C-alpha cells in the first residue's frame, strides 16, 4: 500500500492529525521529528496506529484503528516518518 495524505484522510487519520499543526493529536511532522533517531519507530508506530496508544503525547489517548490493515499501517508510518 502506497501512503500519502490521501490514504491518511481515507483512513480517518486526519480527524485527529494534520501534517504541520497539532489538532487533537500531534502533527505528523512532530511525530517524524520525535522518532527520527529511533530505529524501531516504524514497527512501534504501526502497532499504535492499529492498536491505539496513550501517554506519549499527553492525556488524550489515540484510539485503535482496526479498519487499517497491517500493510496500510506500515505504509502510513513510512509516509509520516518521511515528513
């Protein structure tokens, strides 16, 4: 799956995230900057896309996104980390 802003919108990521500004969740660019030096970031973040997470960016949890399959999650994370 090739990821870009269109896939992020289609999978409802943009309801909480924007490329360059904080909405409910952090900006995609902020995520890329935070995980820039983390060699395990792609796998960790793909798991959070699908399973949800909390506490890394504050008190608002990221809900699970079971509608995103593993390939889409990996592609979305690769795109976000490239920003």
